[in-house]
C-alpha cells in the first residue's frame, strides 16, 4: 500500500511563521496547482491546497519562498478526526517568480 503525494505549483500567498507554545514553528501557505487538462470552456483550472510547514521547513520557507514562486512538495495525506491534511516530507524550491520590473532596451 502506498500513500504518496507529489504537488508542483506556485505559492499563492507570502508565508508567515508562527511559534507555538511548545516552541515548535509552523508556516501555513497556499499552493496553486494547475490541472493538466482544459475544461469544457477550453481553460485550465487551478486547485488550491493549504499546506503546513514545520520547524526547519517553516524557517526555510520564510527565507526562500514568496508569493508566485514555484515549489515541489513530496509527502503524504493524513486523515485525523475526519480532517484530511498534507504531511510534508520533502520540499524543493524550483524557481522564483519572474520579476516584472526587468526593462528591455529598444534600439
């Protein structure tokens, strides 16, 4: 039996970190994952997933990811008290959001 989750998508909000009473740190972010196929209107739909990054991953997220950045998440689904959550086992920072302020000289 396997419980494997692989998501590649863009960060939908800037991460914020929160320190809990037990000195653990958590960072909650929303990841936008575009579907591989077009709907009946000819458009790609996007699914949004809420993920929680803990301790070291939370600290890395604050330093290295921002809204619009592309990330890859490897983990598993967990069902606790009829609430489905994503447990992150590995995260890769793939690409930063392209900067809009890049100017091209016209000659």
